[in-house]
C-alpha cells in the first residue's frame, strides 16, 4: 500500500501516518466500544445461585 501512495517519500510517510492514526481512532471510537457492549465483561458476578448451608469456597 505504501508504494501506491502518490508523491515523494515525505508525503507518503505523512499520508501513511495519517491513515494509521485514522484507523486507530476508528477502532477506539467505534469498533472496541461495540465489541465491549456485546461481551458481558463488566458483570462482576460469577454465579447467581446462593450457596445453601456452607461456605462460599469450594
């Protein structure tokens, strides 16, 4: 992809850095929050049934 960009070397480096920054921003602003909302990683409970007549450690 780097060779497909037009211009001298410094323009291609600048354009590549801009494209990488845009991709990272897209991941952090849209993709990662969407994936996190699908996964229930923020639920702190392990089980919902209480243990009857004993300790909680098994």
